């Protein structure tokens, strides 16, 4: 069950970022996201990096490739996003979104500590995996 739960955790965490990055690719969505970022004091020129991180690290988590690195990058990104975009804690919806981001970051940090698990590219490519014990 442990092996399967690590796979499920990676897919559940990774798909959020993958879909978020893909949803920003349309011209209208891109412009809207860029405008929102700028309204919050974040340079819109950073949006391509955000999209690249969300899609690239999202795929990496789902596949279980470079999982620790992808999880750490996404955890940091998620905490920064919470602080910048959901800092009006007097607004109940913003408080919920802030706490959601922190919870996601917590799950990502667990992946960073424990790794991708057996059902992953990291597990498959692990040195010595195919070695035969005598």
C-alpha cells in the first residue's frame, strides 16, 4: 500500500500544477494571468517561468522523475504564491486559499523527504536496482 500511496500522492499533487500551467497557455488566459500578477506587484514578464515551472515540475512529479527537486521547487513556489496572492487573511476565501497552499506545500515537502517511491522513474533509474545479490 505504501508504494501505491506514494504514486497517488505524486499524481494528486502534480496534476494541480500541470493543469494550472496548461490553463495559462491560451492568449486570453495568459493576458489575464499576467494582468493579475502585475496588479499584485509581480512583474508579468515572469509568467513564462511560472508556466514552465508548473508544467515541467508537474510532469516530473507525476512521472516520479527528479521528484525531490521538483517537490522542493514547487513547495517554495506555492508558499511564495500564498504570501503574495492570498495575504488578505481577513477575507475567509483568501484565508482558505492561503491554508490550501500551505497544505499543498506540506505534501510536497513530504515528497521531497521521502522521495518518489517504487512506482516512479526515480525508483526505476535508481542505481543498483537491477543488481543481483549473491
